[in-house]
C-alpha cells in the first residue's frame, strides 16, 4: 500500500511504501512520527502518523484492467471452441476483474484512513 503526506515546505504530496495495513502497524514499524525526505524540495519532513493518508494503488487497477481485457479477448476467440452459453456467462465475470481490483484497493485505503492512533 502507498501512503501519502504533504511536505510542510513546498506543500507537494509525497509517498512511501510500507507493509503496514493500518496505523497501529505503521506506528510499531516507524514510531509516532515519519521522517521522510521530500522528493520535490529535498527537506526532511517530520509527520505524525495521523497526518499520513492512504490512496488506492493505481498500478493494481491498471494490472486488473489489462488482465480483464486480455481474458475477455481470449474468451471471445474461444467462442468457436466452446459453447456460446459458456462465453456469454464468462465474459461479464471476466470483465468485472478491474472493478473487483478497484474495490479491493479502495477498501484497504478506506480502512487505513478511518482509524487514528493516539499520539503519546
């Protein structure tokens, strides 16, 4: 998951990757504050855990879309080999893969953003 914060100097949005799925895991991984270097101005930014927010990963959405499109094309090509009934049922299921990937990423980001930790 990618987490984002704003630089206090240049007001640009920066990101960093982590394996933490919620703020509690991020707090045990990094402590109460995040120390990251701004990619735009180079200043080391010190941010509290609660000032960090998550967004859905766009690459997962693109990959899900490409997989859905390629499987849909393969199902259409396979129409000659299998019955039309199987293809008619499978195409909506296959083409829903990008929406499933988007919903999963949106749920993860929303779950991260809803929970706040107490700054000690």
